[in-house]
């Protein structure tokens, strides 16, 4: 269950799916002889402020611990943290696009909102790279672009309104207020995690805390990864994509729906 408001409405259903369901999959994978297991977590697992993020954090803990719990040397389990995936079901981009194509208004929860974004290609690269690099127990994070949601709304109006027969100036943006459990910004790592984070050109990898001096996992580091010098933890502090780069992203992802 990936939607914040749905998980807030019924927390126990979120626990049954995102926690108990995950443990069921871990157990079945151990029994079936699976060699690589990648759990899709969320940036909302960092300092979780809602039920969805809390279940994702617990999921990361289950997956890391399973590297010992499995009792198998040939099985590695790890997690990947997603930001917002461009055009994923019921996410902000398809909602904005539908509103624009019907003449608006575009509903913005709060103009201060910022988010990290991934394309589907980024997601595929993240999951495959995690399978290739894992030694067991890490959390992998793709180096993501940050966007101010109001800037995204205005760029989408410019991109999609003409193709639907509307003048962008006709499409209004209305503010509706934050939803229950919704945060202003997203974080990709905690300060505590940074001390054991390494990186390559496209990924951060948080080595498991359980592999430290008093831990129960063996972890000798990842080939091709070096300790981080600096990392921007929050979408609030990250450099935001300007209007023209947001338009370029939209053009790449939706070439058929944008007027030239």
C-alpha cells in the first residue's frame, strides 16, 4: 500500500500488507531458493511522519535482518528507496494532467511542497543495480532530481493545455491544503545513515548498521562505491529543477501529449 491517505485511513490494513505480507514473501523466497530479494521502500521511511512511511521503515528492518534469519549464504536481501515515480498510478502528474485536459483548475495542496522524482528508467536501473551490487542488508537510493510541486504544476499547464485546446493562462491553480499525513518535503537519508553511506555515479548505498563491530552481519563494503563527501538529505535543501528542465522532462516522458 503506497498511498499516504489510504494507509492513514486504515493503519492495520497497511501493517497487514506492507509488514506481514512482506514477511510472508521473505519466508517463501527463502524456502524457494531465491538468490536475490529487493524490497521497494520509500523516501517516506526516513523520519516517518505517517503510517505508510512507518511500515516501509519496518519493512527495511525485516529485509536487512532476513540476511541472517534466512540461514543461507547464497541469498542476499536489500532495499531500495523510491521517490515519486513520474506518471505512476494516482500520483501527482497524472492527476494534474487530467485536471489540465478538462480545463482545470489544478489542485495544489500547498505551494511549499517539494518532492524527489524518478523516471521509470531510473527505477529499473535502481532495482537492477541493487541486485548486482548487494552484499546483503543495504538500502540503495538513486540520486534524484528535486522539484517544487507548484513549479511542476505551472510547467505541466504550459506543456499540456495547448494540446487540449486551452490557453495556459486560462488554467487556474487552486490551493486545497495538506492531506492527512502529508509532509512538505521528502528526505532520502538520515544524518545517522550518512556516516555509513557510500556512493557511485548514480547511487547511494547505506551499509547495514547490523554489520558494525557489534552487529550480526558480515559486510566488507561494495565494489565501485566510495564514502560520501557530501549529500543533500532533503528535497527542501536540494537544487530544484527550473521551468525549462521540467518541460524537458515532460517532453521526454510524454512526447505524444505535448503540443510542439
